[in-house]
């Protein structure tokens, strides 16, 4: 008679050691194909990419607008600097002209004193220093006897006729004129002389008579002898 080895009943489960869970006892199943498979590449852009592209376009547009604004501001600033520099030069010229205009009577007194021989001693040194400073500031004197009369720079205070002039001429400088650069701050006050009425006609007739006399002498062979 043989002995049978005791075994497990088909309906009984094997003993599980204490501390172990039932999951450890059961064999783990392999992950399914759906869970382990990597997603294939999307054929279309994702919503995030579309949003980023739209934001990038907005940033580029804003950058272009800011660049245009900066260029416009820079051009306006350059124009402002040039305008300020031009106004500064103009204001300086006006200030210098006003100052020198106030000194013109003093310069006239110095000129009269020089003509009368009274510019001597310390007064002469002061006068010459003042004239030097005025010249450094751009003051120029003009007006000479014998120059043609120009109403833009001359002011006629006296008028006469003279046989030795062929046009209206300044024959005396009563007060010299002054200018700064191309700007006249006082015209020269002068006495003018014009040709005498009929003098040119008489001179022309005399020349014609002399020409006729020479022609007559040529025809007769010379002046007649008495």
C-alpha cells in the first residue's frame, strides 16, 4: 500500500506571508499596447504653437511702432537743436547790435574830437580802446567822399548841383555809417551833388561843334588865314 503525498486542494489558495499584499502574490500583467505606445507626431500645429506665433507677431508689430516713434523723436530733437542754435545766434546778434547802437553817439564824439585835434592824452587811449573793442564785436564804419549815392546805405541831408559830377555823388560825409556784417545799423548821412541841369546837353553840343569845325578844316585844307 502506497502513501500519497499531501498536496494543495485546487480550491485552496497558497499561504501568503505576513506583510505581503495580495498584489505581490498575484502575477503582474504586462502593460497593454495602448498604454505603452508613444503618441505619434501631430500633423497639425498645436493650439499652444498658434498662440505663441500670434504673440510673436504682436511683439514684432509693437517693436516696429516703437522704432518708428524713436526715429521721429530723434528727428524732432535734431530740428529742435538746430532751431535753438539759430535762435541763440540771432539773439546774440540783436544784443550786440543794440549795445553798439547805444555807443554810436560816443563814437561820433570821438570822431569829431579827432578831426579838431582834441584827441590827446589819456582820452586818446580810452577812445582808441573803445574803437578796438567795437571793431572786435563786428562794427564796421563806411561812407567816403566821392562814392556814388546809394539810398540803401546813404541818407542825404544836403543836396546841390556840381559841374564836375556825372551822377549823384556823395560830396561830404556828415556822419559815417555803421554796419555789423551785412546788417546796417545806421546809414551814412551825407551831402550829395547832382550834375547841373543841361550841362550834359551843352557838353554834347560843344563836342558836335568841334567835330563840325574839324570836318570843315579838312575840306578847305586848313584854317583860313586872314
